[in-house]
């Protein structure tokens, strides 16, 4: 289903290659979910720089096609984040030679905070 070339996934130099690497993660999640006896209805994660979600969306076009990929915006810039995800997912999908549907990009706003990226003591 997915192939990587050399060590591209170990040390991605470009964001679109990084997104391709996250696309391969969907295949791993599909196998592990099947082994556990379920199919996820959604994968929910935090999103900001867009690469993770772009790759997951691209990969979900081939595996886990009924699974929603939902990004929770952490940058308080949901429109910018969504635009970045669409651009990177489109590029990753082109590299993988798979179809891309921008309607599959879901970004949930309203959960960002100034402390999101700041180290702090666990409470």
C-alpha cells in the first residue's frame, strides 16, 4: 500500500515528505485497530503546523476510509491551519498518487491557549 524510500521518514527534510510519513501511520493504525477488534470512527489530535493532520488525511483516503481525522487547533488560527493542512495533504497525496478531498479536512477551533506550547509543572 505505502512505500518509503531510504530514510525519508526517519528525518524528513520537507513538510510534504513528513506528511507522507504520517500517511503511512494510518496503515499501522488500521492493522492495530483490526487486531484489537475495532475500526475507529475518528482519530482526534492536536494540530498546529499541519503536517500530522495532512498526512493522516492523505492516508485515510486509502485505509480507514470511514474514519474522520479531526484536528484540534492549538494556534488560535484555525483558518490558517486548515489552509496549511489542505496544501500539505494535496502535496502528500500527489506524491502518493492518491485522490485528495479537501472536505475531509476538519479543524476544531476554540481550544487554543497561550500556555499550550509552554512547559509547565504537571498538576
